[in-house]
């Protein structure tokens, strides 16, 4: 499932009657997985932020499109919300 901008992974899963499994969250932190399920086919970029992993929003500055932002370090937080970059 792919959430919309402003939605947390947790809220997206709950809306589908499911729940997030924190130990599996790192599986989506992969460029190939992101490209399979999201519409952007751009490159991947290492990034740090509570809203990662995420796709760059359509209304973001053109200098940031089309790339994915992949959270490479730190703790992944499935309660974080997707924001514009």
C-alpha cells in the first residue's frame, strides 16, 4: 500500500484493516521496492528524515524531481507522515 502525502504508514495500514509491522519496515527501504510500487521511475537518493522512505511530491521543486528519498540511516518511523520536499 502506498499512502498519500500527509498520511503516516500506520494510518494507511489501519484504513485497510491492517497494521504496520515495525520489524518489516526496513524491507521497503529499497530502491527496487520503491520503484515497483510508486509512480516515479527516477533515481534513488539517500536521505535522513522522519518522513522517509518517501517519494518526492509532485509539487516539489523540479530540482528534486524525479527521485525517491530513501532513509538509509537512523530509525525508521512508521508513524511519521509524508511531507513535500
